[in-house]
């Protein structure tokens, strides 16, 4: 899975939302994009769309929490230019007193262990590129807590700490580490998944907010950060909609 003269960008969680939008934008920016996600049909359709648009994309079904599968995937690469650790997500919004440990465990496995698995496995190929970039999608949740969000906040704090620590540990090597922390982003699945298909609860997250961020907004931010000159590292970029001043203060026109 290499292409002479064309840098490779691996995007996890590319079957929808921010991951899919990022894949499209990185492909348009000149990368050969490798799309990974568990839903094979979706990433294959997206790869076909990108290729039909005249860009380069390959789909690879992958569960980032399966270390053996991740290692097998990574073994196919000699060099990788960009890794976008986007796979993650939230489950539930219960208080600490009644939160389901299974939800917490699943969020930690995907957001933290999944990010660790793929980053560890691809780090040699990122090094070998001579100009690698690791992007970790955290969240404003990883920087400030809120009621009902402890499990997700804890998981995104874990992702944030991976970015901060890795940057310290590999300084001097030809790999940048970028953390992108989005605030309120309205995608087709995030809130619906969090509330297990309850569309009414999901809609309340965005009720009255005139313009939450879109997946394309975040993808554009990621692409901008990745395409800076090699000596420029965007350590942390927090991006929110104008209507969101913090995780707990949002202007709603109700």
C-alpha cells in the first residue's frame, strides 16, 4: 500500500461524519487516502466516490481495538505521511452515580486504546516517511468536564494525553503530533449513537443552535493543520461554533 511520490494518509473511523469528510478533503489535497472503519460497505462506497472524482483512495475494514488486526494492517506500509486518529465516539450521558461501566469501557477502548494501537503500529512508517504527521481527534470534552459527560470526558482526556506525551517523547524525530479538539459538531450519527437511536434526545443537543460546526468544518481544520510546512506544528487547535462559548454555555435561539 505505497505510491511513489504520493504521500499516504490513513484515516480511522472514515465511514461517516468527520472521518469521511477528512478523507475527502485530504484526497483533494493530494494524498492517497486509506480509509479504515468497521463498516466495510461504507468505506468502499466512499473510496469509489473519491476515485471517481479523480483522486486516490483505498478501503480497509478495520476495528482499531483489535491489536492483531491493526498490526496486520500496518505491516502493509513502508511509509505513511499522515495518520488521522478519528475513530471514537460517545455512549450515554448518565451521571457518575448511575453510569454504565460497560459504556465507559467501550469509550475508553475506542477513543484511547484504539488510538494507541494504530499510532504505535504505524509510527515506524511515519518515521520512515521523513515527514510524518499524527493527528489525534480529541474534543473540547477532553479539556473541560460537564455534567453527564464523565465517561466521554475521561476517554477524550486519555486521547489528549497520548498526543501531549507522544510529542514530548519523539521530539527530534521527523514526526509532528497535532491535536484537534472540536466542540459542538452536528453530524448524522454522533448524538444519535450516543443516545442509542433516540432521535428526540439527539435533536435536543443542537436545539436552537443556529449553526453548529459541520463535519466539513472540522475536516477543513484538520487538512489545514496537516498541510502546514513541515517545521510548523499545530500542537493544539480548539474549534467551536460561534454560539458555543464553553462546553456548558451555548447560545440557543428557542
